[in-house]
C-alpha cells in the first residue's frame, strides 16, 4: 500500500517556490509603481553672451553676357582672373578665396506678339567666397572688389573664431537659469528640487546685432559696422522633486 504522505515534501516545496515568486513579482511591481509615480519638473532656459567678430565672409563675382556661350565664358574668365589677381595683390591669401558658383545659361527674348521666346545670347556667372581677416580694412576690400570689376556682391557675414568657447559661458548661464526656474516652480508647489535626471541642448543660432553694410561702392571706403555676435545656448533639464 502506498504512503499518502510520500508526496507532501514535494508539494510543500512547490508552494514555497510559488510564494517566493509571487513576492518577487509584487516587489518588482511596487518598484515600477514607485518609479512611475516619481515627481519631476522639466524646464527650458537659455543663456547669451556677446562676442566681437574677427572674420568677414564676402560673396562676390562677375556676370558677363555675349552672343555665344564661348564668348561669354571668355569675357567672364578674363574679368574673374583680374579680380582674383587683384585680391591676392591686396593681401588676400589664396586659401581665403574659393569659387562658390559657376553657371552658364541662355538668355531669352521676351516677345509681346505671342511668339515663342528665342535665345538671344548667353550669360555666365562666376562667384567666389572671400574670407576677410582684417576687419579694419573691410570697407577698402569692398571698394576694391568693384574697382576690379565685380558686378555682384551677394552677401556679407561675420564670424568669431572664439565662438565655441564663448558659447560655453552661455551654456553655464542656461543651466543656472534652468535651476533657478525649477526652484521657483518647486517652491510654489511645496517641494524641493532634487538631482538632475536628464539634460538636452537645443540647436541655437548666432544672432548678429548692430551690423550694417552701407554703399557697396563709393568714392570713399564703404562704411562697415561689424557690431557683435550674440551667441545663445538653450537647454531643457528634468529634475527630480523631493
């Protein structure tokens, strides 16, 4: 005859294991619930610093027209050769002159009698981008461009070689402003700011301030005001609340 108590140890062990698993699951669920209920505050803030530019970039070039594409290209090449040689003679380094566009295209008539437009010639445009490192002589450079034959000055922008290190100060200001704002919200809600949980930085652009370019060509050097560059850093930070 079999013993009715022979399987009891196995049954007891099975119940013990089931109880242990249940406890672990309950503990995990409790931790997940506590984590889900963690109070946080997320704020965005910015910081700004102003720096003086030390480099100007100028977009300039020559556009020529002729009856044939070959003739238009020949005239353009001659004009651009004179322009580039003059810039180098004026002290602009070869590595600071870079071709940015070379385009050849037809010119069409504009008939008013309902006829289809026809090709009446060709146009060649050659543009270069120049880095001017002596801002004190920037007005002279612009005047010289026109004197050398440039009939296009399409853009003028300023840069600062110290921009990245200067923006670090803006980042510190942004973090300080975020903490100040988080403390304000926490205090208003009857809580305290805890540890930082996440930090993300947004892409910020350089904002020119007080810059102007007047008269691309004149009897005297064109007046240039480089102003300052406003560097901005923006961050979003999530803090735990205590």
